């Protein structure tokens, strides 16, 4: 039928009707909250490049997790900042490192009420800022796998429910799966950063994590953003190696990649709304160029609509407040 018999606007007449017929829904349980935990600080420290976010102490991260639980957010993703760095990034597998302490404390406090996901990489822990061990000024892929295995074992032993390797090394998922299984951590899941693009949108995160490379860049191991077929290949390789979930990062500039991956793979798909995406929205909202609540929801719903089962976002808490109609103080 065509007009006048067909009138699609009938189904848009009221807010309740539009809500009831929404094809894509955003729920608290679809969201993952990233958190930064740090050694050597006595009070939470604001992150200038991520307004409303902090480098957390052992105590303040528990308070943040308690808020996440109260909001119905099921997962937190932990990043660590060590007190000291070395060329190998050995702090990443320190059993008393910030991420390991936070994981133990969170699981002891919240048990199965909150899932702990741990970022598994070396960039925050190395003096050179790259995601792996070096041979000269090149990242040594195979040598790095041995280090990643140590990190995985350490994080799983500390209570991580899910480890999330983000370095984009060839064979990283297989090395981690073998290491976990061989040490009795066969129940620990792997969320692989499978299609992690060499993106301009990571700047605020690198400032927050102190992980800007001291030389060169990461384009030799992160993916070219122009290549969606390669993204699928990387994703299938990770699944074949044992990944339980896969991730596309960043989210907003790569909605097409999320859609292609979600249409093809048999495992859950996560997407990371990264720091640069957060920063653009925050700046535009602060200047009054965008209306805060609709802009936040539209950005996140688009990621879900593209096919993401989980959305990792610095806006997770704000989004839940908008969804539930409760008040939330905008980030300052």
C-alpha cells in the first residue's frame, strides 16, 4: 500500500507508542564501565582529558563499583597505572599490581553481582609505551605472547572473570587460552580486541593511561581503519583460537564493521565507544551545540543497532540515569 492508505506516522504518535515499538533497546545490562586504577596515590585523581573520570585508589574503585551495581551495570573494565615502569612492562603481571588488587577486592566485595574484565596489554606498563616487548625499535610479536600469558595467569588468579587482550599480536588469544587452561583457569573467558583500529580517537585514553608511545606509532600491529575484510579475518582468527567474545574498537566511526562482524560470527560482539568519541560529545554538549541526553542515547543506540551485544563506554553511568529517568550530575 501507499499513501493515503499507508500512514507510518500512526505508529509515532505518542512517546509511549514510540517506546513500545522501538526496534533497538539500550538497557543497563548492555553497558560496560571502564575504570582506571592506580598505584601510589592516596586519593582519587581527576583525569583532565576524561571529565568525570578518575585514577582510582583501592577504596575509591570499590565505591565506583558499588554505584555501577546499584545502576544495574553488570561489568567493569579495569586499566592499571603502575607506580614504576620498565622496558618489559613487568608490572602488568605483578600479583600485587593495581589491577590485580582491584580485581581481588571487587570480587571479594561484590562476588557474582559484578563481572570484572581486565585489559590485558603492556602499553601502560612499559617505559616505551608500546603494547609488546621490543627488538630494537620493533615490537617482537612472538616474544610478547609469552608476556601476555604471564599477565593472563596473574589477572585470572586475582579473580578476573574475563581477560581482554588488546595488543593485536598475532596468536595472542591461543597463547592466552593455553596458559589459562594449563594453570587451572579454564573458566576464565577471553574478550578479544579483535578489530582494534589504528585510530585518531585514542588520545584522551593515552593521556589517562600514560601510554603514548615514546617513538613511532602502533600502526604496525593495530588495524588499518580502511579494511573491513581484514577486520573479519582478524575476528575469525581470534574465534578459532578460542575467543569467547570479540570486540570492535572504536565504535562510532566503525559501525559498518560492527554490523559485518555481528552478522557473521557466532559469539557475542562488544564495541568500545572510546575516549575520543566521549571527548567530542562532552565538548559539544558543554558548548551547548548538542542536547546532552538525546545525544548520549543516540550515540549508544546506534552502536547497539549496528549489532553490538555489549557497549563499553565512559558514558555508561550517565546513560543509565537517562534510561531510568533518575538524576545524574553532568561530568565537570
